[in-house]
């Protein structure tokens, strides 16, 4: 199995179409207006240090028996890793390496860049905005985070236009069971994690707020764990 993982850095104040940048910079090796120049020698040196236990055929080709191989392709603005039969844990290391140089991962297999997380807090879930921000800041500190309160219909419309990683939180109170659900979409992949309690446990305002907050945190932690298990982001 082969996977390619790609990295670049936008100039301050600019944001382009990621699929276009991937095609031009990482596949066709063209210069793209709006991208920063990268310290390629330093990136290669850091990669060599992290993969020191692998056999380096040259600065751009690595292999290790039983663990696959990878090839590095660079321009002055981009870095691409072509990975062959590698384990997920090893491929995640590229994300950590390039984060030191301000370059988020773009995964064309999933069609998403791991730089921004847009959170939509539906109806009652907005009361927990501060908590949601704190949990994501702890679990995914490298992602630029933004959150907004929406109705369900507003979320449905907004989710169709955004290409960033998306999260939504929904609290649904039914007669007997209340569910707190966290949903994440990252490119063509998604994860959904509900947590629930008996609605009767929410009779007191303070008790309800504490319990719903605990369920929301648990659902976020679970959905983020799914996200990390299903991606090459670390």
C-alpha cells in the first residue's frame, strides 16, 4: 500500500485551495504564489534524526526491513513523503516533524488539511462553549480552533461549504434518555460518539449542567480518539 503525505506553509494572511496547491506544488513541482519558502535542508536533517534507526540510502530515500520505506520529494515550497507499506504510527511522525516548521499535514487520500477545526455548537450545546474550547486545546493543540453557536438547520447549510475539519455537538433531551453527541468530519472520513444519561438525572439545574458537561467531555475525548486512529495526524 502506498500513501503520500504533503506539507507546505501559507504566507501570513493568505489561504488558497488546498487541492490546487497539492496538485501544483506537490505533484507537478511548480512554484505557487502565496506559499512560504521552506528550510529544506533543516527539514531533511530533522527527518534523518527522527528516523535514525532506518536505513538511509540517501537523504531522500529510507527503508527498514519489515516496516516499509519512504521517499522524500521537495521543492523550495513543499515537502512530500511517499510511503510504502509503512505502519500508521511511523507515518504519523511526519506530521510531528513538519509541525516544527509550521507546516500542517495535507492528506490527499482523505482530501483534508490538518490545520483548522471549525466547531458548531447546536442549540443548548453552546452553553458549554468554553469547556469545548478547553478540551480541544488540550487534545488537539496544533489545530486552529473556532466555535460558533448554530441551529441544526444552520449547521447543515454551513457544513456543506466548509472544507476544514468539522466538529458539532448536539444535546438531545428525550422523555427518558438524554444524549450528548460529538461528531467530527475530516475530509471523506467521519466519527460519531454519543454519550447518554437518564433524563430524570437532569432535574436540578446545577446537577444537569455538571452531568451534561461531563458527558460532553467524554464524547469529545472519544471522537478525537477515533479521529487520531483514522488519520496520519499526530
